[in-house]
């Protein structure tokens, strides 16, 4: 999606879109957009990824009625997403 926005000439609107992604809990996508549009100084990836993991942990542990294995699976999924993002952007 960042490539599409770049090709459509939407670079001027990207800071606002990244802020919306961050506020809606989509930090991984925010990191992808910030890298694609050179907004890493304004939206540093490390705090965004840490917030993503914190939110994922809070969300998975806050649900009642799910097993411990499901909690672990959700947290592992979040960790895998962060690792993939780190590898893609060579952080």
C-alpha cells in the first residue's frame, strides 16, 4: 500500500495517515509507511514496535474465556510480525 500511495502522489498527506495508523493501533503499518515516505525521524520505528507489542500483550491477556495456549499464540504472532518488520526495514 505505501508504494501505491507513493505512485499516486500522496506523499504530502502521509504524516496524517501515519498518525491515524498509530492512534488506531496499527503500528506495524505505521512503520511501513514511515519508511516508505522518509518519515522515520518524525515516527521512529522502535517506540512504535514496542507499543505494538505492549498493546498485543495487553489485548491477549485482557480477554476472558481464552486458554493460556491462545494467549501465548497471540503474543508469538505479534513477536513474529515485529521480527518480520525489523528484517524488512533492516532495523
